[in-house]
């Protein structure tokens, strides 16, 4: 499975809000929609790519999985166990 950077597809930052993602998708979807570009296979393929990116980034659960270190087994952050400060008192 090929990794797609959905943020780059929509041209937004990884810290983009839902509103910014929605605006970017709508702007690009209008430009590359197959009804606006009949017979243009490149525009059709780009529209499908935009739709997939929007589907992932507009769903908070799916979006969390795209960020490195969040809910993924290969890039997860490790949390140190809690050590009570009382152990270091004499």
C-alpha cells in the first residue's frame, strides 16, 4: 500500500482545522470536477485523489491515524512509566 500525504494533496498544513480542510477541498474539487472538465482523465483522477483525502481528513478517527506517532504501531510514542518523587527522598 502506497503512503499518500493527504495534507499535501489538499495543500493544507498538518495543523489545519476542519474548516480549512473543507475550504481547501471545495476549492480544488470545483476546479477538478469531472463535470467541469469532461473527458479529462487527469482531472478525474485528481478529483478522486482529492475526494479520498477529504474522506480521511474530515473524519477525526481516520485523521488521527495519518499523523505520525498517533495510533500507529510503527511510529508510536513511548511513555515513560510514572515514578513517584517519594522514591528519591532519603
